[in-house]
C-alpha cells in the first residue's frame, strides 16, 4: 500500500548561531508529527555572508545531531577533543547523550547546500556517553537508479549497508532524480517515514510538493516519488517513532521539565559535561 501524505511543512527563513541564515523546516511545533525527528534546518546559499559566522560553542543533551553537507564545508570541534571537517557529500554524526559542547564553522564555498537533523534519543538513552563520527565519501555508497542515483548516508537500501545508527534505527537516503522520472521505495510498515525536497519539486501521493518542504507520510509499505520537467534532490528519512513525552529547551531535549531544569542547572554548576578533554 502506497503511503499517503499526512502533513506538509514548508520551511521559513530565520537566523541562528552567530547569524547564520537558514531555512527552518521542523521544530518544536512538529515534534509529534515527525517523531523521532525533532529539527530540520536547511542551508542553501551562494553568498558566504549568509553562513560564515557559524555556530559558536554551545551545549547539547538528549539528542543526536546529523549534519549532511552536500555542497560546502563544515568544521567541527567539541569538548571531547574532536576536531574534524567534512566537505561535499559528507556527514557529521554527533551523539550529545549526557552532554557535549561543540562549535561548527562554515567556511566560504561556491555553494553551501545541506541539512542538519536532530534525532531524538529514547528516555533510556538520554544520558549515554557523547560521541562524534564523520561519515566520509569513501564510506557512502552511491547506487545508480537508471533515472538517477541514491546516496546511502545511513542504514540500508536493498542489499546495500551503510553506517548503522547505534541507538535509534535510521535509514537516510539522498535521492537524485532526473526530469520525468519515477522511483518507488519499499518501506517497513512500522517505520515513521518522511521526505524533504532539498532541491526542486516532486509529486507524491498525487500532489506537487515545492522545494524545501518536509513531507510526513502515513502507514504503508511503498513510497513513490515522481518528477515533472525538472530534476530533484530528495532526502528520505525512515526511523521508529518513540511516542515519548518531549521537554525541549533550546539545545537540550529531555523527557520531563525536571530533567530539562536539571540540565540547565548542570550548565550553571559546571557539571554538565560528564566526559571532557582538558586542553
């Protein structure tokens, strides 16, 4: 059965960090609909002034951040002592867990194009050890589709295996389709599935969906994506809904208000970081 559209969310322009212009698509208003994806920010600019200010050092707890830079560069530094950079086509995967502080710099490039997802952690995993991982191009399989290609950022596709999420299952694809194309994906019935039109418009469930739109799909085992007269780049995200309460305050996402207050108290007390490298 083809999955039907349950909800469409078109992003809006805003700023974050030290003055980064971005398109915010998913946020605290969409938590229940897109569970377990909490946030989706999209970056798309040919003007470095829109993004080079970057994101200065800031804390996270209770989530994983997954940054996909299709075009451009991102430089990461964190309280665990990690310093790393990704560029065109690569992924940064950070498990905040019990607490981490990090900064993200966005050096100038011909085009900055990508997204950052926040993947919620289950209550039992909120306080796991923080960690950082870069998924480089050499680890990302690029699978020809005949009418395009699929980049396997995480999870599995048919008999292809990519990076496996440690805590929350995640299939994450970057799908490129040529004009006048059609592509069908088999999905598990019990998965929460969404699409995001990163570049171009597509047709899903008989509707034309504009660029920079998140599409929450209902139950079923098939997702069909079509293009019209233009090519398109679509992100496919499949996971399992947690169906747990969410207490969200800035960069911290917990299950209760008490846990949230404790996190901010830990920041004030200097006890937020359970694992830290002292330079």
